[in-house]
C-alpha cells in the first residue's frame, strides 16, 4: 500500500509539473487538508478533483425509495391471498420503482448501502413474483 501511494504521489507530481493542473487541497469528501498537487486524498483515497455532492444526493434518495420498494413488495405479496388485482397494481409499482431504487442504492457511497441494496432487491423480487402470480390468480 505504501509503494502504491508513493508511486501515485510520483505520478501526481509529474502531472502537476507537466500540465500545471489545479487540484484543490481540501478533500471534497472528508475535508482533510492534503499536500498541494496530490491526486488522491491521504485520508480516504477520494480523487481530489471529483466533487462529492452527487453521490450523497443519491444516498438520500436510496434511503427513501429502497424501503418503499420493500413495503410495496410485502403489500403485493400479502394481497395475493385475497385480492390479486391489488398484487398486480402494487407489484407493478414495486417493479418500476425497484429498478431505480436498486441502482441508486448500488451507487450510494456509504457503509449502510448494503441495507438499501438488500431492501430494494427483496422488494423487487417480491413485486415480480406477486405481479406474475396476481395474473395467475385472475384466471
Ligand atoms: Zn478525503
């Protein structure tokens, strides 16, 4: 790891001297002050020239949409027993939202991202099964 970081510093120094690239010294992710011209943060290895805002926003959406997908999946599965049309409606909504929730959960940069990936995956699976079985219940 030390050799890797040293060689990275060597290359970032080279880029700095040849291209005169302007790199911010304060890490956009963790706020650590780094040496001038460094490409990766000393503390968290974030690339210094990439802003950190976009993925945080995705995380806020994942916190909302992954649990909703999970709930939609549960509702559509429960409705299978007495109201198959409801399973098709809620399962269809879970399928539409689930794909989106799964993708933003995967892009989410945080330790708890696996919780939201699991919630949206389970919700997506339940929605899909209930959606198909709901049509079966109508026949
Ligand atoms: Zn950092």
